[in-house]
C-alpha cells in the first residue's frame, strides 16, 4: 500500500468532537424546549386557575341570587298563604255566625209555634 494513509485517529477525534457538539446542542435544545413547555404549562395552569376562580365566583354570585330570589318567593308565598288563611278563617267565622243565627232564629220560631 503506497500513498497517503488515512488519518484514522484524527477522523475519530473529529467525529467525537462533532458528536459531543451535536450532543451538547441537542441537550441545550431539549433544555430550552423543556423550559418553554414548563413556562407554557405554568401559564396554562394559571389561566385555568383564574378561569376556575371566575367560574366559582360567578356560581357563588348566582347561588346567592337564586337563594335571595327563593327567599323572596318563599316570603311572598308565606304572606299569600297567611292572607288566604285569614280570609278562609274570616269566611268560616262568618259562615259559623250565620249558621248560629239561622239556628237561633229557627229555634225561636219553633218555640213560638
């Protein structure tokens, strides 16, 4: 074999250096991607938490409003029921008084006969 001998050791060294450089660049890229993903994840988490807090606040406000409306409706129903009860009681009392008066008149008429 005559001629130029390949520099095998130099080639191996260059390949190793290139491999190390590629590995280092790959690691930096992975670290950057990981950091970006983590930042994005933190942002998404924060947005989700804010959205959940807002939904919770709206639900709580709605619950308070519904409770207040239900309480007002309950109070109104109670007042109407009480008025109706008073009216029924008054009508019953008038009917009872009328029945007693009729009975008394009938008794007086029967005694007079």
